[in-house]
C-alpha cells in the first residue's frame, strides 16, 4: 500500500403559454381584455396574408394590441367559432428558462488511503521504534545496501572470540519517510554469502519494508557460516543486538519484524523463530528456504508458536529435506498426525520449466504453518520460484 470525481448535470425546462383570441400565429398575445364577442363570425380572413401587424379581432371585441407579425403562413379562415371569453389575456411567451439543475455537485471526499503502503501513514496497529522521527544516517543511500558495524555487548555468552565486531547491512525504501513505521525483514545468507547478496525480499516488498542483511563472523566460527549448533548460542545475541541498533536508527514497526534465510541463514531463522518468536517476541513470523533446524535450542527454550512458511526442494543434497518442518509442527502445536489443506502462495510464485511446486497449510496449529515442496531444483534459495520473496511477503502481510 485516492480521488473521486463529481459530475454536474444541467436541465432546461421550457414552458410555453398559449393565448386564445387575437389573430396571432406566434409571438406575444395582446394584452387588452376584450369583451367576449357574441357568436359572431370571426372575419374569415380569406387568404390570410402573413399575419398582419394588427390582427382583426372578432366582432365586438376590442382589437388586441399590436402583436408580433406571424410567419408567412396562410391564415385558416375562422369558422363560426366562439370568440374567446377573454379577448387575448396577457399571453406569457413560452420562454421561461427552466432552472438549472441542482447546482454544482459538491466535491466528493477524498478516499482514505490504503494503510501502510509507502510513505505517508503507518499500518494499523503499528508500534513505532525509537528511530521514528529521526533522519536516516547521512551515509545511508536510499534504495541501496549500506554496511554497518556493531559490537555485541560482552556477556556470559559473548566472550573471547565472540566479542569480535559484527556487521550488518541495511536497505531503505527509495521514498523512505522517517515518520512512517515500516515492517522490517532480517535476512540470513547461506555459507559463503553476505547479507547484501542473499535473498532480496525488496523485489516483492517494493518500498513497503526495510531490509536488514545479517553477516556471519568467520573469525569467530572458523568457517563461512553461522554457528547455531550449540545453545546458548552467541548468534542469538548478535541478532538481538542488531534489532536494537536498527530500531534506534530507523523508523521500524516493532510489531512487524520478520526473519528469513537460505541454508545457513535458514538455520539462524529457525533459531530466532524459536527463542525470539511467538507472542511478545521480537519476530512476528519467519521464513525458511532450504535449511534445517539444527537442534541448537531445546524445545523448552522456544517461545513460539511462530507464524512460519518454508520452501524446500526434495531432494536436497546440502540440507536434508524436509529440514525443520517436523520441529515447526511440534513448536506450533499442529494437529498430529499432520492434516493439511492446499495453500495458494500467490500468482508470483511459479515453478520454472522442469520443476514443480506444491504448498500446503497444516491444520489445527497455534500459529499459521505453511510448507512448500519443490522438485527439480536441488539446493537453492527459492528466489527463482518466488517462494522466498513474493510467497513469504504475501504470507506475512496476511497475518493479523
């Protein structure tokens, strides 16, 4: 996510008053009040010339005042007709112009704008962050990825090598409004990727969301992937701190934060949906493309249920299909054994040539739970199908 038009119609009413009496073919009748003539023959006006300027009145009737000469028509001889009871009363010329219809219509009220699309008004129920009202950092170019650094505060978890500086990326709408609270999507890349070159949700969100790209720290993990195998997990504090600094620097709708990722980024999405999702959590919903839940957090640590949608190819040689599906069905308290119904991910989600897509919604869950299976694509980020862009965004925006 505005104008109406009014049309004015005009009518014209023409009233014609006819006057009996003096011989006037057209024009205003005489104004004298003639005494009603007897049954005298009206002068037959043989071949009536074009009505003379003064028409002859019937016997005994006072000639009417000068009438406007009629057009050149042959006067019909008057048979023995009764003279008008009132010789030529003032005949009102039939020229009364009807009143113009109704006056100009009032201007229609401008329609209410669709809430929350683009600049100029946050979505209903938005919870503004402390960064609302503040200008974006001077280094932030609109519509482009910009890299930032942060230090995750030291704690009992973030010690030693985990206290190294971390980085993240921010993409702002091209018409960014510092007073508009935007939904924000955090995106985790796969191993070897960066936050700015992973899934690009903005192809679906347009200018309606802020995108934050997360980066792993290979110096801390010893590899080019996120570290989610153990719990408590330092990655959790990195994401939580990034949420805080983004909230403080930009105008964020804190009630509409989402997290998604591909492969290793999907691991961190599953982790954060567990420990920081659910009612009152940092994330309203999560999305997972071709990733696993690595079991780094026990089920008892999960705050869920959390709205969830995933896309995973079958088979997947890197992150085994079906990834974190069984974990989510348990966390979201879905009906067991699972019961499903078909789910439509939207017109922009399409299978490439040689591939297939099948999406289902699980029934009886405490939070909406969607799983899409693809074939013929191998290990991929589901951008080519549109699941991780258009599909996730449509799903998240449908949440109450």
